[in-house]
C-alpha cells in the first residue's frame, strides 16, 4: 500500500561491514556494523550510511546471537537528506548460523 496516485515500489541493496572491536571473555563481543544503503523508492533514488553499535554472544562455534541497540548516520531520498541518532529506536536481535 502506498500513497494514492504514487507507486509503492521499493528496492534496496544494503551491504555491511562488521568490526568486532572488543572481546569480553570467550563468548561476548562489542561490535559496530557500517551499513551502506542504495535503492529506489518509486521514482526517487535512495541512499544512506549508518553505523549500528551492537553486542554478540557465541553460544558455540556455530550459533551466535547478535543485538543492535541504535544507529548513527544519514539517509536520503532524492534531494531530501535526514541525519540522525537513534538510541533504542532501531533495536534488533538476530541469530547467525556460522559455517
């Protein structure tokens, strides 16, 4: 669903780089993900660069829990750019199977 009379097409490509900058014991790591976003929303080009701080916990060699607790960066769509700092507003939790 989109705005009446406007297309609801959204495409995004979001590669990221993860830096584990502090190891806390054998299981915990503090990390930061740098995410570059490129895509389109309707007819407008969308882009962004965001840093997401987080924490990981390795259950074992194969299974890791990763949490992110906010972001710092900017996103743009067409000629409009928004800068921001989100603390706990952009929280996420995920499980990774390492192979």
